[in-house]
């Protein structure tokens, strides 16, 4: 049905939200809706675009638009993801539910 992505700044204040699109990464979608996400290499190596998934982890596709150049999984911080490669699972757009994903910027 739909996936709503809510973005928080590093202090936890919501700074924007948008309806997700299939076949786009989280950086692209945020930029399309005027939400600035720090990004440097654009090749999934630097980690500047890292965020934390606060809600909706089940909807996130870790390799939506490519494979991460660095391992983003850390047992101390298992919910940290890279915006530039991660997106929303395609099947989330085809079911009858409305999904909500809440992401918190790290930087």
C-alpha cells in the first residue's frame, strides 16, 4: 500500500516526512522532499550518510540500490544503516498495510 518515512535530526526532532518510492535509495527520496542528508562518497564507503532505524526495520532493504562498500552492521549498534544504498523493500508497496519507517540522522 504505502510506506511513510519520517526523518529526525540527531536530537530526535522530526524534520520531515515523505511517502517512499520503490527503486530509490533513502538519500534520493529525502533530497526530493527537501531533507538534507550528509553524503560524501556516494559509493557506500565513507559512512557519512549513516542513520539509525528507530521504527520499521522490517521494511528496510539493505541492498536496495547496490551493495554497501563497508559493513554497516555493528553488534553494539545493529540499527545503523547507510542512506545512500538502503531503501524500502518492494513487497512493502504491494501489501494492504500502511508502513511507517522512522530514521534518525547521525550527523
